[in-house]
C-alpha cells in the first residue's frame, strides 16, 4: 500500500509529469504539517524526510513500477509508437482524398472550387474543436479511455464519408471524423509527458512529430492510386480499415499513463479493500465536485490560450507555420498536374520529396535535440543557484533557429524553380529543405510546450492546436488566389518572408524572457 506516515520527499515526488516545474503549487493541498518553504527546498532526489499524513496515497518509492516514468523502455516505446501510428493514419486522411476531389465533385455535384476545397480541409478544422474538450477530459478520466473512444468515433465517421451522396453529408461527415481524429493530436503530447523524463523526450517527440508530418505526404500518394483503380469511397474506407487493427491492439496493451488518474484509482481501490475512507491523494485534498471539475477541465485550454502569453506566442507562430505546411501539401499535387502535365499517380509519387524532407528532419532533430538539451542543462546546473532545478523549456529553442531558416529558404527555392519550370528536381529540392525545417520546428515546439507546462500538457497543446487547425483549414482556401495573383515565385517569397519575420523574434524573445513571462503568468493566473 502506498501509504506512509514517514515518507521521503523522493517517494512523494519522483520525476513525474506533474512535479517537474511546479512543486509548490502542485502540493499546496497536502497536510498543513508540510510548509511551503519545505516544499520549495525539496528536490526529487533529496534524502530529507518529512512527516506526511498517514492516509496519503502516493508512489511507494522513486522507482515504483506503477509510475509510468519508471516503465521499461520497451513499454514506453510501445505506447509512443502506437500513439504516433494513430496520429499518422488520422492525419493522412486529411490529404488522402486530394487526388479524388474531381471525382467527388462530379458525383456530389460540387461545382465551386472553394466548396470542393472545403470538403477536404474541413477535416482539419475538426482538429481545432476536438482537443478543446478531449484533452481536458483525458486529464479528468485518463488518457487511454478518451483516446480509444475517440479513435472508434473517427472510424465510424470515416465509413460514413464513403457513403455520402450530397456535399452537405460529405462536409458534415468529414468534420465529425476530424474531431475524432484530433484525439491523438491533442492527447499524444500529454502521453509523452507522462512516460518520458525531460532529458529523454527528444527522440520520442521526434517520432511523434515525424509520422504525422510524413502522413500528409503519403496521403496523396496512396490516394492517387486508390482514385485511379477504385471508387473514391475507398479512400475513406481503406483508412478506416487500416486504423482498426491498432485500435484493437490498444485495448490489450495500453495502460493508463496520467499519474493523477492512476493515483485516484489506486486510492479508490485501497478504500474499498481497507474500509478506510480517509485515504486520499495529493489531488483529492479539498477536491471540488464532479460538475466543477468538468467545468474547470473543459475551460482550461481556452483559459490557457487567453491567459498564458507563451501559449499565445506559440499559437500565433504555430498557426502560421501549420497553415504554410497545408498550403504546400494541398498545392503540391496541383503543381505537378497543372505545370508539369503529370498524372494524379505521378503527382502522388512526387510527394515522396516531402517525405524525404520529413525523414531528414527527424534525423537531425532526433540526434541533436537531446544533445543540445543535455549540454545546456549541464551548464545551467553549474551556474544556477536554484534548489529545485526544474527543466528549462528554453533549452529546446536553439535548434529552432536553423529550422526557421530552412523553412524560409526551402519555400523560396521551391517557388522560383516552379515558376521557371525547371527540371522537376528543382521544386523537389526546395520542398525537401522546407519540410526538413518544419519537421525540426515541430519536434522542438512540442518538446518546449511539454517542458513548459508538464502538469497540463494536453490542455496546453490543445490550446495551441486550435489556432493551428483553423490556419490549416483557412490557408489552403486562399492559396489558389495567392498563386494566381503573384505566381509561385513571388507568392512563396512573401510566405517565406513572413515566416522568417515571425519566427526569429519569437525564438529570440522566448530565449531571453520566456521563463520569466511563464513564471509570472502561470503563478498569477493559475489555471
């Protein structure tokens, strides 16, 4: 039983997703016998012993195997891999119908190009709304349960898409499928925060961000062959079929990863077994009613978006970057079909350039992100006079500088080689440089948010994903008008200049003032 009357701080505070940089706030509800000053002086590895209430239920030791951060590496990678696979398949659905849009328009009598584009991009808009309630619900009822049910919801609506016979049915079904598919996007980052220590997250976030970015590149490739050989409905049905086996597997291999939910369930089990109804966790003390907890949980992402300057900054630049990505993804097949006279399947094969860039990005990010973090962490520990030494999210920022440069340079090369109708290798090389930069940026941004908001990672990522998803929906709608007015060269130059002008000040500003701003806003406006 994880109940101790004389418990070391290390027992109470193993490095968990909930105790990495907010020790005093997260434990303020523990018995009055522990003063706030004691907590502020405590570190996860201290040997100091404090008197804890005997009814407190927590981990039995810093190496308690029930703590997800103490799971074997194989278990951690299994969870990370399955979540990333869910994300890969669900995001691939956002672009898989791109080659089939003419056939869909003909069958459903959609003559307006904007309406036809909406039928595809409305799926991404579902990413904006789903995480707003799915992410906080995962912090209330557990990651696994919400993720599994959402995936089933996605499969159901994907099947419905294939049976759509009007444009209204298609748009509604695509939107509902997008909401279901947003669960891995909104909850996945929280799962990584739950199971991985800060210094280990580089490789896991690399995989988590790599597969979903690779997915939109494979979408048109697979969709091109489906549309040429099968009815367009199979673009939806095949995605549903592919998603089903991992969903079934998750019911057998997934264990809950969110520490508060694990401890709540443990406390409930012990109350039933011992008859001691006074047992509680550090999250139960003065716990509000269920309706109040639901209200707090469901409004948390919105509050974070409006109250946290760091979230607002990432929402702005993250939205622009994600919108750029979807402009490239949705216009890439069009470039090869309209400008180079290729077939849909040949245009789909050109999307392998995007995949090559994403692969290069994951290699660079996976290798250097953790190395840079560990190096800066060591320097910080040598010079810092703090006692708790929480992870510093700003140590994730240096690698973002080359990522913004790659994105801007890649867009310019891609645009001007396409304008000049050079050999098809020219736009391909530009797209590789661009997607390499975006992949590195995606890895670092996810890792930054995880380190900056470890207690409510899912809600923080959900708050950022709202603006990103809206941009992913809206940007492709004006992309044709942009390129018609300015052409590929000038159009991409404008987009690249804005990316550079936004990205560099954001990175430099966060490096200089990010932690101070985060500490002040998080302390005064507690979510």
